[in-house]
C-alpha cells in the first residue's frame, strides 16, 4: 500500500486522514503534519497516525497532499525545496492555486495534481475533482484517484474548469446548509419543534439528492413532478422566483469563482 503524507491536517486534511483509515489504510501508511503541538497531539490521539515535521513526512511518502491554506503554500514549498521526491505525486487541495504555482517551485518533472474535494469527505460522500498537471501521467492519476476514492466520488476535468468546480462543489455544501437553516427556521416559525423541523429538512434533502442521482431525471423534471396545478409547491416556487432566488444563486456561485481567481493572482 502506498504511503501518503498530508501536509497541514486541518479540517480538510483531517477528513482525508480519517477517510483513508475508514477505507482500510493502515495507520503506518498515513503520516500528517500540524502547525501546533496541540493539534499534533490531538491527531495522534484521535487517529493513531504519525505526526511528523514536514520534511520527515515528505521524505517517507509515495504521495504528498498539500492541504495548507493558499497563503501558506509558497513558504511551505520553499521550506521543503530539497525534500520532495521527483517520482512522488504532489496533490494540492489549496483552493485557487493552479498547477503551475507548484510546478515552478518543485523539482523538475514532479507530477502535480490539483484536487478539489469537499467536506462531506467526513461521511464518505465527498465530491473530489482532479486536474493533472504537465508531468502527471495516467499512472500518477490512478494513484491519486485511489487516494480520494474512499472519500466519495471523483471526476477528472481540465484545470481551466477548477475555479468553477471550487465554486459549485467545493463551496457547495455551505449553500445547502444555508438553505437547510432557512427551511428549519421557517418550520420553527410555523410552530414545529426545532428537532422535528430539522429532521424533516434533513430527510427531505437526503431523499431529494438520492432521487437526483438515481432517477436519471433532470432537476427541472423532478421539481415539476412535485408541483401540482394551483398547489402548495408551485405557490412556494413562485415566491422564490419573485425574490430572484435563481439569480441570487447564480450570482453567489460566480462570486465564489471570482474569489478563487483572485486567490491565484494574490499568491502566485
């Protein structure tokens, strides 16, 4: 089994560590790094994995996952300039940073893959989108897909689409939580106990997502199947249209995409 180093085991890095362990990876095959002694101790206690200095983790790894904040990536790569193995793929989950950012700071011909997972990795329902760099061949991509497959679903796209991916699936869970929060509060406003309202919203979201995945129908067709003429659902949807909810969603996703582009310009 390959050995993987997760540099910067914050929320997303931790999700990768925990997902790999749930999928059967041995604790000896996973090493993490952390910014503080307290964080390192917590990772060791919770997962039983090694938490090492960055250089030690990189030297022992067959695949290196860079999971630090985008603003910290350049300093990390400078710190480790002589530690990376040219044959070990480097996977970046730093939002907004392009493959070129890493390729110009790593040894020549180092394979780089840009990845955008999301937080449902914590429950093995992540959407992870991969974009291989100049030197990442099919074998390299297979190794990276093996890393993320236990966390949910994976797709491979051209890197030019990654900012849109970040805006839709990377940030996407927050949009659904925002809607769930609003629906739950509406239920409470109408007199439902909060836990009852939350359960209604949660199961409805789960069922709707499963139908969207498994039915093969479009979102439009599924929505129209719920809408009866002059019924409750069409009345609700009319209010959403009156408040330009569709345009607001589009504007929000475009804002996320634009911020991803800004990050690339700020830290390139």
